[in-house]
């Protein structure tokens, strides 16, 4: 009788497993769960054998239902000890959370692909906050040349010890001179506040509107105005000394803009400063397509004569798109500009037919696709946890057809997009791992209940 009950319960359990595996397949989830259960089922089905799986005396015991994968955090939790110079006066602990985010955003493998949209903006924001926070005590919004070299080296050593790519300076084009005042004539906090309308600067940038700032430019205009006032100080000094300007005005304005950003980081806590700095960087990155376009001749060859051979044309365009997809993650707004840029290149080669529509080219075709996706216009930090590993928040509207540009049309500015794309995704791209984890826990509970009844 007991054996009959055991067999009946096991039959029901197997039916439940089959149904859940079908659920996995229906939602596109991994089949590893079903495979693991299948391999474990003989230990349950045979009523004459022990109910627990047999393990070798010399092997480490395995879990009854090996559903949870090992944690992928090993390389990150086992951090190495960075070798610091001991000659940098920056307080790295003041931006510890931001540095941790930077190390994940610039994780070794993905750093080159995330450089434009996440990694480098976070690195630059972190350095700005470090110098800004330090100025509360040093009263200077820049480092001298020697200190800048040591601090930049220490900064990279710390990030690398936490899992970041060891070539960040090259990937993000950051040099020690970026930590100095450059050609800006003002770096002293007191002098800065005597020149700039600080009340206007704070009110304009205290609560930045992440959605509308890129178009309304409230904070950006205040920063530009402050930077120009600082730059004018150089001309006053040169007139006194009788020297002529040797530095390009745009370069000096840019250097002074960095000084302004550091002053803002001085007045905000690191978390708020990060929000402002990353919001401003999003406005910058969304203005330009970051992709490098190879020679379009393979596409023009396949799509010649008014697209006489649709298959050849679409194959050529798909091959070209696959080369673009290996370069970088892009945001949805960047993808719009990339689509317009490529479209105009093709039009210059006398391809006037809308080959995007013909070949079903969408915006996601202009972003990294191997383990990637199209990012929202305000990309968030990379997510790293012990269950799902590395994941990104993706734009779930990435199947929007790529718009074919009208003749002689310039890439549209982000404030004039005719296609409405949400700045933030409706849900995280990690839904699959969330569903997967819930189902696995459910299976573990069911198995435990069955074992309890049997025993």
C-alpha cells in the first residue's frame, strides 16, 4: 500500500514538472531546470531505492534538486587589494558608493561596449564628485599636475581591484590633466563664488528635471553662463600682463565648465551630485550617434537598381547591421540618429527606396545585440546580483521600425523626435531571471511537501 502511494505521488509530481517545464518553454525560459529535474527524478521514482540522491563517499554532497546556479559574483566579492601611491589627498571614501557603481558599470568584459552610455559617464561623474567633495577642505576645485597623476592612478587601481576593466584611462580617454584646472583661470572656491552668481546656479541645478533638462537646458544654461564668467577672468589677467590669448575659447570654456561642475558637487551630497551629473551627461550622449559606419558599398551593391533583388539587398543590409551591432550599446535616441545617419549615407549612393521598411530594420539593430539590447534614453547603472549576474535595464520598445530619412534630412535633434519613446522602460530586462527564480523556488517547495508526505 505504501509503495502504491509513493508511486502515485511521484506520478503527480512528474506531471507537475512537465507542466512547469512547458511553462518555461512558453515564456522562453531556460530549459536547464527541466534537465536538472529529469536527472534527479530516478532517485524519486524508484520506490525500492532511498529517496535521497546517492552521492559518492569521496564527492561533495549535491543538493536534492540542483536548481540554483552558483553565484557569478566570485570575481567581484574576492576583491584584490589595490596598490595605492599614498600621495593622493582625495577622500575616496566620500564617494564609495559611486566608485562601487563605476566598477560594475565598467566591468572588465563589458566596459568597451558600455563606455559611451554608462561606464565613462559614471567614471567622469565620480571623479568630479571626488574633487568637489575634497574642495570642502582644500578650498580648491582642481588638483595640481603631480597630485592629479597619483590620484588618477589610485582611482583606477581601486576600481580594477573591484572588477573594473584595467584600461579605463584609455577606454574613457581620461588623463591626469582632466583633474587639473586646465586653462581655466579660477580654481579657488572663494574666488569662484565672488565671480559667479551662485544662487542662480544652485536654484537652476538643485532639482534637475531629468526628462526635460535636455530640451529646456535650465541647468546647462546656468553652467555655461558661470563658465563664461570664469573664462573672462583669463582675458582680464592677460590684459594686465600684456599677453595675447593662446588658448582656444571653446577649450577654456570647457575647462571652466569642469570647474563649475566640481563646485556643484561641493554643494550637493554625492548621491544628488551623481543624479545631476549623469542627467547632464545623458543630454550630451543622446545628441550624437556613437557608431562608426564602415564602407556602405556592400549594401549599395546588394540594393542597386531600385532594389531589383530584395533578398540580396536585405542580406547585405543585415550583414552591415551585424557589424554595427558589435560596436557598442546605444540608447533609443542615439539609435534614431544612427538610423538617420546610415539612411543618408545610402541615399547619397542613390538608394532612395525605404530599405529599412523593406528589410524590417528596427531601432534595436543599431545597438549591441549579442548579450545586449537597446538602452533607454536615460540609461541606469549596470545591475549585478548573485542570482541574475550582470543585467541591464533595456527599452522594451526596441522593436520600433527604424525611420527612413527624407531626402537631405539632417539627423533630428532629440527634442524634435516624431517618434515617442519612453525615457524609462516599462519593466526591467531581467524579468526572465525573476520568473525563473520564482518557478525554481516553487518546485523546491513542492518537492519538500511530497517528501514530507512520503516519509
